[in-house]
């Protein structure tokens, strides 16, 4: 494990602008988690990825790319001063990932050949539950110290344990979910904890989530759209096409952001799937869909959310998959991650 430093020393290291060691922590300096206000929990998990792979490499690639970031944020000032620690990835999840991924591929192959789901399905479901339990325990340990917790995935199944831990602390909160997909499929391909099922599971299991607000959705099946409608007051969807239509008709992005935010309660969890963004920002993500938000639009939505007086109680960033050739996806991911940190800390009066 790389050496970790107290906050005062990290701030000095960062502000001196020295080139970071390759194994340095978030933004280029390794903060002792005990001194952090916000802990980023890496979840290198992608068992049920259904199209392009690689998102289990996301946390490490984002951490490395974060060394290139400048510290000042135009919207949120100096979030790093509140203490952001990217904790060490836990071996448990990485060790579960590969065998579960292989088992999942066997299942997907059988389904594609029109066969019945093989025994490997149970293995994937068991491993998924173990990952959820593990993330839940990590998150609970962070929250019990009065600190903020966030998950860096991994595919979109990664943050379920965090949301579960938050639901024990907050009786009523909303989720702002940015994504190209609803992720409302029940046990997609038989995988109970599929990346495509996360919000089906959350809405079924966490009654504390009073409102799910989905933004940028543009690739979905009828059943998911029906399910969202059947959630009634508990869900509000801002489809990609609807957002574009509003803009084409002359509504400002500011006004659209405020309509989105108005649908959220006082306490908000943010779930950010990088494929909410237009694919030029995330060409290697597992299931890219043309259209989507620009980096500036997404950042401004977070800025308005933090300004709205609501509290962001936690967040995740998922589905960032580093390219083989370059750092672009991870670079964008690191910048979105820093925005999420800034918005969260600002909303809590911590930066
Ligand atoms: Mn997703």
C-alpha cells in the first residue's frame, strides 16, 4: 500500500503542483482515509456486462487520470480541501469478478443459442450478492463515522450496497439518475443483480427512495418504460428526446435543469452512468448510445443541484471503461468524478 498523508500535508503537496508519483492517490496525493470528509470506494466489478467490457478497470484508470486534473473547480472552488480519499480497492471484489464474468458469459452464450440457463447462473447471482454485501459493509463503516461515501464502478450493479447503507440512514431521499438506460429490467438475462436491473432492485427493496428521477434515457424497452410509469409518483423520467425537444423549442438548459431538480426531494443520491454523456466523451463504455448530454450540461445540472439547497447524501460513477489506446474515457471520468465530489461537498457546506 502506498504511503498516506494527513490532510494538511496533502493540501500542501497538491498546491505545490509537484508531479505525482504513479501510485499516488486521488488528484495526485494519497490522503489518509481517517482524515477524509468523503471516501471514494472503488468497485472493480462487471460480471453481468452485456456488450463491451472493461469497466472493472474503471476505478484504477480514473484514479490514474485524476493526476492530470487541476484542483480549482469553476463551480465548486476547492473540493480537495475537504479531504477526498480514494480508498484501496478491496481484493475480495476483484477476485470475485473474473470467475463471475466467465460464468456470466457461459450463461449469455446459452441464452443466445436458445438454451435454458445453465448452472453458472446461480454462481453469478451468488457472487453479485456477495459484492453487494461487501460494498454495503464498506459503505456502512464510512457512514457510521459521519463521513460521506461514494462508489466508483465498475458496471452499474456496483453501487447497490451503498444505496442500501444510505437507506438505513435516511428515511426519505431521491435519486438523480443520469444514464442512457432506465436500468429497470427485472433480472436481466436471469442475473438478479444485473447492471441493467439496479433501479428495479432499488425501487423494489428501498422504500426510502421516494423519487427516482431519470435523465437522458434514450435506449430502452417497452417493459421498462411501463414499469417507470407504473411507479407513478415514485418516478419521473426525462427522456433524451424530450430534453432535446425542449432545447429545440428554445427552453434554456438552466430552465430544464431546474425542472429536473424540482422533481427531487430535499436529500438526493446521484447515480451517474457515464453513458448518459454523448459517446464522444465515453467511446469505450459498455453500451454507448448516440445523443446524450454534453460534459457542460451534466456539470451544470450538478451545479444547479448543489445551488438548490438540497443535500447530496452520496453518489456513484459507473461504466467508465478505459480505452486500450488512450486515457480519454478515464480523463472524462475523472473530471465527472471531481464534479460529483464538488457538488456533494458544496451541498453539504464542506467546500
Ligand atoms: Mn446504467
